[in-house]
C-alpha cells in the first residue's frame, strides 16, 4: 500500500511540475505550483499575524514624519504599478515601518503588503530618490508574481509529501501555501527575479518622479551598509552580476519618464492604528 501511495504521489508530482509553468512580465519562465490568488490569500494571513505580533510589542513605527515620507513615496509608486497592471487596483496595498535598527531590509508580499525596517533607513540613509528605488524594486517583485514563485520553490522541496494535497488543492495544500508564504519573506530571490525587479522597479520610480540615477548610488550604499558582512537585504536579494553597471546603463533610458511634465498621481494608503505605540526612545528617522 505504501509503495502504491508513493507511486501515485510521484506521478502527481511529475504532472504538477509539468503543468506548473508561468511566464513573467519580461518573458521569463517561472515555476508556479500555486496561483497568484492563493499566494495573495496566504500572504495576507501571514502579514496580518506578523504585524499584529510586532504591534503588540511596540515594534511598528508611529512617528508621523517617518510614515508620511514612506507613504508618499510608496503611494506614488503604487499609482504607477496600477497603471502598469490595472488588475492590482483591487489589491489591499499597505506598508508598515518596522522598528529594528539592526535589520537592513524591506519586502513586498503578493497582494501589495509591504514592510521596511528602520535599519535600512538609518544605516543606508537613502535620499527620497534612493528610497523610491528600494520600494519600487519590492513592488516589482509583487507585480512579477515573485512571491508565488518563491512559495513554489519552498513547496517544491517538500513535494514528495505534499504532491497529493497540492494537486487536489486540498486543505493540506493550502496549509503548505501558508507556511511557504512565511518562508517567502526570508528565502532569497533568484538572480533572474532580481534582474526583473531591478528593471521594472527603476521604471516605476522614474514614472513616479524619482531620479533613476539614484538606483546605482543606492546599491553602492547598500553594499557599504553591511560593515563586516552583507546586510540582510543582500541575503534575500542576491545581487546579479554587474548590477550597478546595469542600472547605470538603464538610467538614461528612464530619464524620459522622470523628466516628463505634469503631476505624479499618488495612491492614498489606509493605515490601521498600531495595537501599541512605539516604545520610548525610538530614534527619529530622516
């Protein structure tokens, strides 16, 4: 009986992998064991739980100056993301600033739920143009369905046990997706995904009115921010070869968007109050 189950699971695994291909916005083939909607649903549950836990510990920044800066930059980027992918207008876009001075990182889950850590703002000390490159890059991961792709990679490592559940879209498959959503925050992106996010992100930022030349200077600062080792951002966002040179070469192509006349639309982010105010002594951010 066990041998038969294994054979069936293996057969389903092969069929699942054979049919689990998708194409990214740049034409790259992607492994997709879960749908984007499944990734969005699982990510929402993980995001709400994570932010609730952080809020109860006073780890969500409430400084109005900091939040206004982050909301303005991400709001302008989101407007451009919706123009690029109109279906994302229905996403529950949100962003939180997490008080962790040691963590140099930021991320965006499927469905547009974002976070940036105070460590990135303090240690990298980005200009608005450079911070827009960070968040534009993160938003691009969501637009290109990279969360579902990383979830698929996480699930693929356990497919021998989960093949039946995934293939039948059962409760076991959904449970696996939720676990993979948590892993998707910390799993490294592929270099192909990073190249895509760099390309899409610099365009989003330029169209939102942020200088594309800041992309190269951002990554120079990012590499220096690690001190004795690479910052967390470079662990989850491995640098493609010649990243700075590639971004510097893209910048002139993006100047037409940056220099285009007219106002830049801004998406208004709704922010629920944090369960607890930030602890005393929270450093002021630029």
